[in-house]
C-alpha cells in the first residue's frame, strides 16, 4: 500500500479535537484518495512498461 491506512489516519486524528464522526469522515476521504492515487500510479506504471516493451520489440525487428 502506498499511502496511510484508514487506521493510521485515525491514529493521527486522535490528537485533533473533533467529533468521532468528523474524524471518521476525514479518514475515509484521505483513505479513498490514497487508493485512487495508487490505482492511477499502477495504471501509469503499466502504460510505461507496455510502451517500453513495444519499443524493445520494434527495435528488435528493425535490427
């Protein structure tokens, strides 16, 4: 996992004087955002690897 888990975010929020439901909502938002970033990063890595493999294949056929 790339970002903080919801539990880790909740632990950080324990120091803040907010209601539990507010802390939970904040933790959910950060956790969902972290998951979205991870998915986008995985897609980018996949696209880069595919492009690199295509370039290697094309260079092999040309030589």
